[in-house]
C-alpha cells in the first residue's frame, strides 16, 4: 500500500509557481487539469469507476452494491489559492485513495457504495466564488450567473469548463448526485495551530466559521502623475489604502472577527498613472452570521465616508456568503467511536476555513477530520504535514469509513 506522502509525491511538481512560491492550481487551468488526470489514473488503478458530472465534480466509485443512492462519499479539492501549499485539498484526496487501499487490505466488505470525489473551484481563486462545485450541486447558485463569471483574463467559467469537457448547459442542482450522498466525510490539513496546541495528529471538526466575500470598487479620476497637482486629485488608491486600514481596525474591535484584504487591483495600474479605479476584495468571517453582516455594513459605511472625503465613489458587491456550520452531531459521534480504536481521545476542533463539507451539509450529514500542520500556516508555501501524521490521517479516515460502510 502506498503511503499518503508517496501518493502526494507524484504530484509535487504539478503547478509549482516560480514567482510566488508554492502552487498555483486554478480550476480548469493546465495544472488542475493535470491533477484531475492524476486522480483518474490513481482511482482507475484501484478499480474505481470514474465519472465527471455536469458540475465538473469527479466521482470515483467503489460500487459495492447495485445502487449508488445513499452512498458514503469522501474527498476534497485539487485547486489551490495562488502560491498555496501542497496539502490544502490534495491531502484529503490522497488520503481518501490511501484509505481505500487500507479498507481493501483489511478485507472490508462494504454494505453500501463508496465514492471518492474531487470538487472544482473550492478556493474560488479563479472565478471568485468559493466551493463553486458543491454550491452548484446543491442548487445554491444561479447557473447563468456561474456561466458568466470571469477570471482576471476575462475567460468565462463557461469557456473554461467547456475546455475541460464539461457541457455547461446542464450546470446546477443535481438531484441524482444529491441522492447519492448518504454521508460525506472530508479529511483536510489543519490550517491553523489547533493541533499543535492540542498535541494530536488528528481531530474531528466541530464547526466551520461563517464567511463571505465582497468586491469593493473605488472609483476616482484617472490622471497624469506629473501634471496633476496633489490638491487636484481624486485618487482611488489613496481612498483604498484608508479602507484597508479601516477594515483592520473594525475587525480588531470585534471579538472573534477576521477581515482581510488580500487582493487589490488598480486600473489601469501604471507607475506614472493616477488610477481611475481600484478594486479590492474583502474576506470577512465571524461565527455569528449577524455579526458578519454588521461588520460588512460598518466597513461599507466607513468606505463611503473615506471616498466622500477623497472625491471618490465606492460600490460594494457580494460575491459569496456561507453561514457558520455545526457539523452533524450523530456523524461526529460515529467519528469519535471509530477513532477510539487508533486515536483514543482525539479532540474536536473548530475550523476558521471554509470547505465543501460545509456546503454539502445542506443536503446530507457531513463531518471533517483534520490532520496536524506543524507550521500552523496555510494558503502559503510553508503549509506542511509530517509523513507520519499524513499516514495517521489516512488510518483515521479508513477507521471512520469502515464504521460507516
Ligand atoms: O478560504 C477558505 O477558507 C478555504 O480555504 N477555501
Ligand atoms: Mn481546502
Ligand atoms: Mn484553502
């Protein structure tokens, strides 16, 4: 049986980003398409029946019974943030493949079918909407809106998906796929310090922090950097800079809040040009959805004030929103019992990150397993998992799947 690390080693050069460091594996880019091919090959080599559905979700089936309805489903994603780590997403997919190997080694005879899945655009890094695949499956997105989403090059989701062989005419709620998910369990690298502090290789997810993404467009007057006196400027970059500081101040004043501006795009973006517009993206999170709403309202109000003073205008557009998720209690108890054999006393852990398991919770019981990341850093090249912990994660996942099959 291959260890998880060996499985991951085989993709360690796919999508390396020489300028940012780490990996840039945008959905349906050549890097992510190579990873999809890798997954199909690994799954096929394990005798799993592989198919890609209307929303671009890849399913690798262990057809243990004559029906796929109510199956046990596990998996994660292969797309990454720009300059991301090697484990966010792929660890869950590789661990699911390794868990299938372990179940076979143990001679497990499933009482229901099992599927290993790969969800597209979990990060929302290319088209802006996180967990795009699972949101399409559950019907929480308008397919026309999704088809028209564009990346920074102006490529639409429809064109990118078509290039990956997906017939975009049928995007959207997938009743058959929803019926097939009896329970969903996702293994994921821990993206904070939780498991370092708890001194445990694995943990069970308890809650997933609610979060949203907004685009703030600050419009001013584009002009010449040399001929425009300072007093004559309506510079959206100056307004945007103040908004970024206001975001930090407003979030710091609210217990438990997290607010980030990780992306800022001046238009046209010339060194000797006063920008005409600056787009910046807000990522705001809090365990109470009402507080997230209040935070974004305060940020928007402050942005309006700053822009009025700077002679600019601000427009806020919501791009995606997810409520805080409390994972299924009964499924969590099953995970606790299953882990009792190899990981007695495995802790539960809230996650500040979003995951497809959070979206799928609207149509089936879902649960998560987290594997220790000794750096406590994620969405960055420093993200890491020790080989032994990766294998411990696969063992934990196999224990859970065995009890649920
Ligand atoms: O942004 C998130 O929380 C996740 O990593 N997509
Ligand atoms: Mn992830
Ligand atoms: Mn991520």
